[in-house]
């Protein structure tokens, strides 16, 4: 495989879209936290408190997902600089680190999706209890 400046450049758009998606996800969860916090202050309902605990963990996962996405992006930039400087072996190592950081980000994203599903299950349980 030929390793040149276009190799890490391929990740630029993917990582940028990834960061945008998780910024939007963060904003959506932040709005839900505000709504559920206000509702909990009014009702002191246990189910709402469980949702708030779920949001806390999800926000931490989103933060770390974004952190590793930024690290991956930064490593891509460093890799391109190293290629530009003629340092191919260090560039390949940094590119590998960039891919690892992106994989960590993807794994954290998957964990956040599962927690999001758990939050929806809590809402469905509440609807089912109200229906009984």
C-alpha cells in the first residue's frame, strides 16, 4: 500500500461529520436534561430521576466520544505534517494512533446508543404503567 498525504486526508470528512453528529447529539441530550430536571423538581418522580442518572452517563460518553474524535483528527493533522516533512514511518505510526482513537470513539458511541435505548425503555415502561 502506498502511504501518502491523501491517506489521512480521507479521514477528515468522516471525522468532521462524526464530530457534527455528536455535537447535535449532545445538544439534544442537553435539552432533554433541562426538560427532565424541571419536571423532576415539580414531581419528584423516581422514573424521572432514573432518566436523569441515565443522561449523566450518556453525557459523559458523548464527551469522551468527542474527545477521542478530536484526538483522531489531531493525529491526522500531525500525520499529514509528518508526511509533508518526509517522515513516513512516524507518519504511519501516528496514522495508526489516529485510527485507534477513532475506534475508541466509535466504541463509546455504541455504548451511548445502548444507554439511549435504555432511556427509551424507561419511557415505554412508564407508558405501560399508565395504561394499566
